[in-house]
């Protein structure tokens, strides 16, 4: 999504839907990770092999992933002594095209 010429609602929704059809459920907009629930197991995206791949790598060097966000936050907390917060929001993908579709905060640390 960082390559979109115009960051508007139709462009964002088209991008997310296109990625979703290929099980490419993560994307960045700046340093914000957007994840779409695939409603199916995707075991190739998780596990020790993926954690090791993202360990110590700068945010944005590899494909977007929740492990990249977690590693970046952990490194900044440990190395730069900066407090970190991770906010998780849930958007109903099927209702996101309707006006007034809400975002619900489900967890924050």
C-alpha cells in the first residue's frame, strides 16, 4: 500500500481486497501494519522459522508481518530505552465498504 499514488478509501479497499485474494494478509502504510483476517489457517506465515527471519531486521526490509512489528518494538524498548505500545484494531472486512463501518479496539499494550 505504500506504493499507492493516492491514499483514498477506494484505493485502499482495492489494495486490501487484491492482497486478500492471494493470502497476502499483511501490508504497511508507513510504520502501521494492516492485517486482514484470512478466516483460514496459514501455517506458512507463522512459526520459529518466520520469527528467526524477522529477528533483528529493520522494519520494511522484508515483507510486512506481525513479527516485524513485534521485533522492532522489542528492539527499540531494549536498545533505545523507548516505551512501546502496540494497538490492535478489528475491522469487519465484509462491512468495510459500508459508510459508518466501525473500528473496534480489541487489545492494547
